[in-house]
């Protein structure tokens, strides 16, 4: 097959998507790939939405099923803790800033284990719910109320309209409220006794609402001259409207009932009950007064003079001047003529001999004439007396009404003996008395809806402003700042916030609560930001609504918190694509890293790419996280290999290897993925991988086999062994590393012989290379052969049976006995370094020949080691030939390696007798680090000595298979320089000039601690002269 046909142009390594997504919306709740059907959707029942054009709430049919409440602790990294089942406890308590809502939380004892990585972001939350559920009848009522309050806001914002027109429109809105209140009361009445308490509440609301409308909600005379003239001349309006209000509600406030049929067939003229009922009806301005008179007139047994007087009283009551828009002169004439009729009738009664009859008729006439003193004596309550005065004095205005209300309340004081008023009666008295502030405050005891909407309307009519509250009344509103014993609070905003907060946790009214929050200019946004993260969402439609609220109010942080929670929930349900989408929108790279490792681990364990195919629905761009771009690119590599686009596949896999995005546990997979490219190149007699590619592969191959990643390589190969079999069409995994380095070697020789131009079909292109280039290529070949020799020292077939030792305890006594067993002079011993303070360091015996440090390995240290290796590779370093360095290839042998490093470079000052250690030093004196490693692996005497002392100490003995996350490193001084000897690294590290080993080592050790500030697992030991007692 010709090499020209497979040649594809090189393309830069980018993650830009090849498809256009400009038609997509800003927010896509669920990835829309057909491969994700059934994976990226919430599993919950359908939500029923109201039929309104603009539904602000969701109606959900009531059921006996328990409400699902998600319990996650707020701002506690629960996912970073491995909790035991017995440690987790659920609790609930009332929310500090609310009187209605409960807070559910998770508490527990000390966790079993914490992960190394910490994340202080508020990823989890507490959900609140209300134990006092809003009555289902209120859902529609609240929705209609909100529509009215929106109309009021629109009226108030129309600056182009004259103020008089705004007031007129607001008045219409106010009485629209009264209509929906009355409709709701009628609805509750039709439902029978089960809604009695709710009916009583809304009847009280309606009574207060209509009274305030009659007294306050009418255009003020100072707004407009024409409107002023109309309402000034509307004499009798207040009397007429209060009479209607009294006829509707006075029976509820001051009940008085009688049965008119009891008066049929009896002598009414002398019946006291009849006259008492007639007086009450006339006092209240009730139409029943006319009915009682008609009943008496129909009684044939009554005398003629009695009938005549009753007919005159009926005529007087019926001809009372009614509310009309008349001029003052006309209305006053009508009213004067009406009063003259009453006086005339009183004069006629003076000639009547029947004193009982005379007194009863006079009492009716006094009430009609408005005799205030007689009305006060006859009435049974202050409200009845006040209504009777208003009815008989139609020319009174609200100012006179307030004065007469004070007079009535003086006659019937609330605090007299045990005459405690009902809250409704108290509120009515305050509004009659024109004490709006106290009346508004008391409305809260009726219902939160009333104080919220009444204060909103009063504020728009400019009747109220800020009201002084005691701190005890606003303590649960923690956003409202107060100083001292009292505070001036915007009563409208205070009441609206309190009302909306009462149902913010309701399963269907929650969205309406946030609409009310948005109406509050000062504190509304603060309440939204607090509550929006505590709304439980169990379907993506509700999640979308929550995010829209955040977007509308500019709450980016809260939106990201909610997206992070949604992503974690999807991750717990193994819905990875949905969780990727949410985490990407939230910018949560740490959680994306978790999913990234899940994908890589799944492929390492199974060899299955099906999970990667789901990534097709994830939209990536240049700003997408590197981990997600890596997964997409790795999937693209396999697609290119299947499609036989080998040059593009080569670019893709090499960029993935060089990017160092993948964890070291996945590096063997990437390196082995290059082997098919070498085989294709060999079969087609062409060159696919370049010199730079060969060096990169060999460098990583060396680190995997002999370098710092050897443990990760072994674990990775063990995991791949389950599916990487001949049965599945794969070669033996143990042979692949050996085959790979051979293939790299052969490919490098081909490139050197024919030049890279052979990729373009020009064999023998090396003839055009100048002499200097040939010399450079020859040097490269030598370096590669050195790499190959290093790799060849390891029998890859024995990787499965790699030697492992028992971990050695960081115990100076154990270590001292250990080296004395190996033949080290008893004059030298290891001692603990208890502190890094200079005063404590001065207590260490001198001279100190070596410092051992045991520290925990974490990702930060690993990243630093990689950067350090790159820096040394670029800049180089000077290493004294007197430094003896051992490469660690045996698991859990870092303790013994550290002891060897502390002694091997100090044999000139520390005597060592004949023994296993002396023999090993003699063998490795002039050997390379690789040869020393080989000899150490074959030294059974040292292995036996290590095993003997690894079983001693104070800690629980571990097994060879136990994985430890701590590591020993040694510091020595040679040739005036400080060296760090770490068997996991490829060579000693020169840290520069050293004048005092102990003090200079402490500076480097502090850097180790700074890379892992949350850990306390650091141990330091010094090799120094032994102190004898």
C-alpha cells in the first residue's frame, strides 16, 4: 500500500466544535442527543399548570402522599466526607428568621475519612418547607390578588397621566380587590362547615377592606379642582355607603336577630318586643324596619290612630334624603324639609294620651332626627351607636366621623372591667379614629394577606410611609437594619416580604412568592438570594424556572450553586451527561474532574468506549474545561483510528500525551494507544510518528517502568488485564511494553535512516540533511538507545509479580536497631526532631549527617515534582559523584531506601562493619543508579532484615498489599551542596549551597509542609551521634 494515499495534512490541536450551535438558546436544560434518551431527564410525575394566560403558580392536585424533602447540609462539603450510616442524623428546627418555616438539616459525629482535596464552595444546601400548608382554596385567590397588585404597580408607574387619573385608576384596583374578596367568601360559604375558620378570616378581611375604602380610598379634594367640586357636592355619600356597609356586616359585628312571624296576630301597640326590634332596625338603618311597620299595618285589630302614626313614620323613613350629586342648596332644602316632618309629628304626639305608645313613637323619631344623646343611651355597642349617628347625619365628613367615633368609644371603653375587644372590633375602632399606623399593625393579627395588600394600596395613595416598630416585631427580618429599641420601617415592604415568605416553601405557590419579593425595591433581592437556593426541585421544568428567576434578578452566584447541586444529584444517579452540562454551566471544574476520572477509570477497567459516545451531546468550545476537551479528543482519536486517518490520529494522541491533563493512572493507556500507529507504519512501509513523538513516548515509558509512575503503571496494567486478553482480540498486556519500546527504537532508526521526509513519500531524504543535522540525529539515537537499555533491565513479563515489602514504621528506635543489625557503628543513631523552632533544633546532637522526612503524598506535591523534573531537564544541574543514589522499584521500600541514602554517602565518617549492607555498598560503589536498583532487588539478605524490623514498632503491622500514602525522603550534604534523595525521582535534586545541614534542610522541609497545609502527618528524624545515659 502506498504511503501517499494515507497522508493527511497536520491540523492544530483545538477543541473547537465543527458544528454550528448558534440556533441554540442561552440555556439548554437537558442535552438533546438521541443517545441520551432516558438518561438525562428527571423521573417525576407531570406538573399541571393553570389555564391563565400568564400563570404565576403551579396547581398540583392535593394528595395524601408524603412530600419529598431533599436534605443536604448548607455550605458543608458532605460529598468530601465518607460518612458512616450510623453517624448521619436528620434534624429539624424552626428557621430563625421566619415564624412559619422549618429547617431540615443533616448532622453527624466525626467522619470516618476525609478526602485529600478540599472545596470551600457552597455546593450543597438545606431545603426548607412549611408545616403550616397554605389552604388549597387560597391558590387561585393569591393568583388573582397578584394580578391586581400588578395593575396597581402599572398605575403608579404611569408618569404621563395626571395624578387625578392615577388616583382614579388606583381606586378601581382597590375595589377590584373587594370583588375578588367577596367572590372568595361566597366560594367558602358554599363549601360548608369544613371551611368555617377560613370563612371567618376572609369575612373579617372583607369588612376591614370595604370600611377603609369608604373612609380613605376616595380622591382627595386637593388633587384636582373639578374632581374636588364633584365630591364636595356629593352630600350624603359617606352616610349612604356606611349605611350599606352596616346593613351587610353589622349583624356580624353586633348580632341582633328576631323572627317577624312572632308578631303576627298579637296586639303590637303595647308589645315591648315589637318596639325594641323596630328601634334596633331604625338604629341600624335596616330595611327590616319597613317590613316590621308593614306587618303592623296588616294587623286588622289595631286602632286607627296607631295605624295613622305608623304610616307617617314609614313615609318619613322612606323619604330620607339619599346620596346624590346635588348642589348644596338643593340637598340642604331636602334635608330641612325632612326634619320638619319629624318635628311636626313630634308635636302631634304631645296630644296623645297613651303614654306607652307616645314614648315608643317618640323614641323612633329621636333616632331618625339624630338625637346623639338618645342614640348613645339606646344603642348596645359603640359601633351600633356610631352607625346610627352617621345615618341620621348625612352631611358629616370623615373628620366629624372620627370625632364621634371617639365619643362612642368613650361611652364603651375597651378596657372597662373584662370588656376585652375582639381584634376585628379593635381594628375598626382604630380606622374610624383615623389611626392608620396602629390599624395597619393590628391587621397582621387578622391575616398576612390583609396587611400586605392594604399597606401596598395605602402607600400608593400616599396615606402612609414608614412606621415605627419595636425590634421584637422585626427581629425575624434579619435584612432590616435596626438601631436601638425602635426602627422606622417601610410598612408596605415589611408586610409584603412577610406575606411572601409565608408560602415561599409551598409546593405550588413558591414562584408567586418570588414575584412578590421582586415588588420590594429595598430588600426584595436579598430575600430572593436567600430563599432561591432552598427551593427543592424534582424536575427540570422547575429547575429552569428557578434559574430564570436567578437570571432575571442577576443572581449569578446562586444560579451556579443551584446548577452545582443539580449536577451532583445527576452524578449520584449516574446521569453523567446531564451532570456535565450542569457543572459546565456552574463553572465547577473540580466536579468535572471527578466525572473525568470516572470516564477514564471505566475505560481502563472495561475497555468500553460506550460512555464516551454520549459526549456527542455536550457542546464544547475554546473556553470549555480541559478535562471535558480531553474526553472529547480521546473519543475523536478512536474514531480517527477506526476511519484509518492515521496522521490525524497521531496528532491527536500525541497532543493528549503532551497535555499532561490525564492522571498518571491513565498514562499507560495513552502510551499503549500509540502501538497500533507503529504497526501501521511498519506494515505500510512509512513513517507516522516523528523524532519528537519517539522521545515523548520513550520518556513516559521510562517513567512508567522505572520512574516515578511505576506503581501507577502496575495498577493500571492489572486493571486492564481483565479485558485485555487473546479471547477479546488483544495481545498479552505484559508483552505490550516490551513490544512498544522495540517499535519506538525501530521507528527512530527508520526516521534517522530515511528522514522525516519519508512521510511525504521521499525515501532517502536524509541525503539532503547537512552534516550538523546528521550529528544531532546520531546523538538522539544514542540517547534513545540509553532509554531502551534502561527499559530492557525490567522484565515486563514479571510486572505482575513485582516485589513488595512491608512498610517500615517511622520510629527512631526501630531504625537504629535496623542499621546496627546491618553493621553500622553503635556510636551513631537516629533521633526525633520534635519541632522546627531554632531553639529546639539546637538540642539535636551534632554533627547531623542526614535528615529523613516522612510526609503524605498529594496531588500538589506530584504536580510540583513534574514541574521540577521539567525544570531540571531544561536547565540541568550539577550532582557530585560522591552522592550515592538508589532508584526505588520495590513498593513500600522507601523507608529502607531512605536509610541507605543517609548512610551510603557518609561511609567516610560513619564506620560500617561486615554485613549485608557492607556487601551491597561494595557491589554498587561504581555502579549506575539503574544497576544499583537491580542489585538491590536481588539482595535477599537486606530484604529479610527489612521484613524483620518492619514487623516491630508501636503501630499495627501492615501487609505487603497495603497501600500507604506517605513517603520517606533523605537530605544530605556533599561537596558544599544540599541534596534531596528521593527514590521515586530519576536523580538526586541539588538545592544549592549548604553551610548547615540541619538548618538548611528545615527551609526545604517547610516547603513540603506548605504544599500540604491541612495535614499533620509529617515526621522528621536526624542521623547523629548516639547520646548515652
